[in-house]
C-alpha cells in the first residue's frame, strides 16, 4: 500500500529502530513511546487487521520472542501487549515494558508519550536485539 507509513518503514523509505526482522514480520521501536523499549510488531505483508494475518501463529511467536527479550533487556517482569489498529491501517501489536515507577498495575495512559534521544532509542533497540 503506497500511503501506509508501516509499509514505508518495511520498504526502508522511512527510518526505524529495528529490533526484530524475519521474512514475514518486523519489530521496531515506536517513535511515540509510552515507555522505554515500546515496540510495534507488524506483518511485512500489508494486512489491515491482526486477526487477518495468515500466519498468526508465526506472528505471535515473533511477538513472544520480542516481549521476552524486552523483559531481559529492561529487567522487568511486565510487558503489556495491546492490539490496536485504528490509528494506522496496518495490523500491529504494541509491546510496552512496564516498571515499578510508572504506575504498573494500572492501565497505560495512551496520551502519555515519553521522549527519548536518538542515542537512547538506539540503545533500547540494541539492548532488545542482544537479549533475543
């Protein structure tokens, strides 16, 4: 799809902080993170809804692999997964690490974006990758 931001990320037209990639799926840091290490996991084939991904078992295997790497990378037991699809018309799963000082145990404030430098984002991505 030519106007899909996620398809442009997959094609390399828009830079991203990749943490995972295989033949079918891509994981990268969200540029509007709700916490450090917030990852989006998407299918490389443009599919509108998560539930329409053909290889959903493979999709969630990738989600699991990334979430477990986040747990190790950020020394936390909590990684919240959320399925969204309204703001970008391309299937995606959010993986958001939670921490003791961020109100874990309560719901995430979706309007509470965190800001990190490009150096920090690169460090987060590398830490996740090195823990897979």
